[in-house]
């Protein structure tokens, strides 16, 4: 089964003239960091575009592109033992191979959204909430960035 079959959703979010826009990407855009970054670069945007990918209710990936720069964050480094996308993110970040006994910890650039309103501390608080699924965590991130309702509508979450 191709890894793209396990993608719950892949979205691009970007601000156009100060207004957040959300566009759905195909699961095939979420096979690796390079493919996702290339897809995100197609979107106009004040400050680049942000990719939000949730996989099999297990983990999520945030990718932010701005010009040639690509910044990446993985919600759970231990997912790299089971999922091709997570393993690709770990490789992209230049991190050592993970062990299946590794703790569920985030990896990458937790400050990638700080200038947009979600700093590393806020992101860490969201990631520490064991009650939330990846789509719910990303909803909280989207809410912090200012497009929570739009995100929830696109992915089919019921707003609280």
C-alpha cells in the first residue's frame, strides 16, 4: 500500500494580501519533504506557505517554505520507525535514525511559525496534550495562526 494512502489530509495555508487561504493538496504531495515543499512554492503568499499534513491519526508534519528556504517540524520522531514520510523528515533534518523505543517527541524547527503567531512554547504545549489527535493539534495551530475555522471546515472538524 503506498504511503500516500495513509495521509488523512495535506493542506497548504498562505496569506494573500493579509487574508489566510487554505488549499487542499493531494496525498501524493505528502510523500516526502521535497515534494511537499515544491507543491507549497506554487502558492503566492505574504511570507511563504505552510504545509499541514496529518497521517493515519498518528503524527503530523509542518513544512514552511519561503523563497528557497524550507523549514520542517515533525510532531513525533518515533513515527519514523513506521512511516515513510516521518523517516524522510528525520533524514531531511539530519537527525540520527530513531529506535522504536524512542519517546514520542517532536523534532525539527519548533519556531517555524513564531513570526505568524505560534511560537515554540505554544507549539510544545499543543504537542504535549495527549488527549488530542494530530488533526486536532493542527486545528489548534491553525487557530493560533488565525485560520482555525477555515481549517476545521476544510478537514471536516467540528469547531468546539
